[in-house]
C-alpha cells in the first residue's frame, strides 16, 4: 500500500470500511452502525484483518528507508526504531 487512495480502495474492496460522500451519508451510516452491533463488529473484524494483512508493508518500507539512511550515515537507527511503541512495531 503506497498511498491513501490505494489503502481506501483496499479497505472498501474487503468491506472493511464504509464510504460516505455527503454529510447526510455520514449521519445515516453512524445511526445505522449504532443500531446494528453485529454489523459494527463485522466491519471492525474486517478492518482488523486488513491491517494485519498489510502490516508487513510498512515494516518493509521502514527497512528500505533505514538501509538508504545507513549508506550515508552508519550510525542511523534501525528501521524498527522508527515505529517504537506503535502498533506497527508489533
């Protein structure tokens, strides 16, 4: 996943998000999800699965950045250090 449009398309393809185009769409969607806990839980489950499937992409990008930085400065931090404390680091 390289950019927001690609990520948005990915979550929508997997039914892991709902797209709202207008303010009324947002209001209707929030009301609908509030009234349907099962649908809400399924959406959250799919979103979590999408994040898990794509977690390695961010780590790979961090490794590439870390390698590029090390070529110029051998004291550069490890790529994993960039994400210390974030969910991506796990």
